[in-house]
C-alpha cells in the first residue's frame, strides 16, 4: 500500500531549521514530538498549531492538555489537505512563545510505511530552551 510522506521544513529563525519526514497518517502531536526532538527541547509546555501562520488567530489545533480542541493528538496530517509550500505556525510554550514556521517542502509516495518521523536535515545550532 502506498502512503504519502511529507517533508516539512521547520524554521525557528534564519539559519536555524530542521527538515522532518513524517507520514500523512501521523498526527500533529507526532509532529510536535518530532520538533521537540529535532530542537532538543524538553516537552514540558502547552503548544498549538495555527494553520494561518499567525499566533492566536484562525484555525488552531491544540495540544492534548489544553482546555478545548480540536486536539493535535486526534488530527492526522492527511486530514489537513496540505499543499506544497503551504506554511503554518507551531507555537510552543505559551509563556516564552517559541514560534516555528512549518512549510511543506515535498510530498513523497512510499511503499514502506514510515513508523515514526525522521529528522533528515539540520541547519544551525539549537538554542537553549531555558
């Protein structure tokens, strides 16, 4: 069975980014975990994905510990109908507001299911979280 695999470029700021391959059947929460791993952050804070790219505006998917949904752990990437070059915002830690721009760089068709997201490329040093 062929499945779509997305290549997402996750940019913290100019010169600091990560590329992540993730299956379309994974959830936004899986993407959150992959970004945390890619930037060597501790997963201790609330987060959300803002699909129009601006914090606190438009369609949002919230981490599972937020008061209301829709929730990232219930939202599969394939349900978002992402298009090439589409950007959205991952906001982590509502106090410090770490803002990551996420862009869909490629859609691949794979015969072998991707068990978990993979960090395929890195640029720049990850900053200290605290």
